[in-house]
């Protein structure tokens, strides 16, 4: 199978029905590290009319995906990636605090390309991407899911680290503050066929934003057309909607797509913010 779609009663990574649990959009341990015992509130960035909702704790349902993963994927299979991300994030925050490019963490010997720590950082974001796709009832690329749970070493995630512009903007207004956000799901749409070329999201903890995406292979796009026509139609509708109402400059900034390198690499795509709900606390 090139792609897999599991029902809400199955793990969205492996398809198991054993002891299912909801996955955090933003790691609970990372939220506790960022906010400590402070009260958490959830809202949508850029919406001046929003009402903040109390999240009560890092385990709030408002901070979890509507899809589930099984106990085995949640523990043994993804814990090495979860723990490596915590280590990596701590190092990246130190680098950013020193006014340097946080991406320099990848220059450290332990994160040489292909090493276990290197792959585990990307596995964490592969898991998030699988959950984002499954949350809109999309079929998850099998190789991406298997990479996320450690069954292969085929890294399909592209990752950039940068200062979060929304955080920096709020610092100017209210001073230093606690902040975390996720960017929902963005579809990269083909300008001619309007089908999906790939998917994009972001994760922010404090001042540091992770911008990540993956590209669909040609055979996967063909499989979507043949086997998942409902998802194909959904993607086309989202892309056509984005053509009629292009994503705003402010949303491009929040999505980490405002720099020249991003604009050049996305010149052939329509940016369709299918679920651009950047949650903040």
C-alpha cells in the first residue's frame, strides 16, 4: 500500500485498534517546560474577535488531534523521537538565545545526517504530519508513517528552524511572554491540476518556530486520484478556494513562508491553508 486511511477507531500510524489514545499537537512535556504551572488558554492567531478558551492543563482535549494512535506507537515506537526532540529543542533554544541561526544545531556531531539522533528529530515531525493529514480524513503516505514509528529510515520531511514572527511581534507589544503554537495543515496545490503536491505545517515553542513539509510522489498522487477520490476533491476545492482568495501576507508570515527561499521553492504551488489554525496559549 502506498497510502493508508484508517478509521477513527484505529491508530492513524499503524492501523492497530489496541489501547488508543489522542496525540498532542504540541508535546505535553514541551508545554510544561514552556509554561510551568501557568494557566493555559487556546485561541487562533490573527483573529481579533476570538474568545480564548481555557485549556486547563497540557492534557486538554483542545491541545490534541481528533485522531488517535495506539499504545505501542505512542510509547515504544515514537518515544525515542519524542525524547530526541526535547534534547534538540533545548539546544536550538540556546543557539537562538545567543542570536545565532538555530539551524546550526544540525552542525553538532551527534546530528550528522543519517545518525539515529538526526533521524529521530525528523521522525517527530513525520508523526505530526501524519496526524495533521489524518485529522482532515486524508490518506497517510505509508512510508511517512513507517518512518515516524521507526520501521524505515526514509526521511521525507523538510525542516527549517527560525524565529517565530508572531512571537517577536507580541514581544514588542506586551513584552516577553510564554507562547506555543501549531500551524494546522496547509496544502501545496498544483497551479494547473489543483491537486495536492504536498503538505506543510509549523510548530512554535517560545521564540523558536519549526517549519516543516513533505512532498507527494507521482505514484502517490495517482493513487489518491484512483483510490481516494473524496480526498482528491477536497484538496482541489481547497486549492481553488485559495486561488479565489489567496492566503494573506500575515498568514504567510505565520506559516513561515515569507522568506525568499520559501517563495522560490513554492513558486509552482498554490498555498491553500486548509486548516491554518495556529493555536496559541
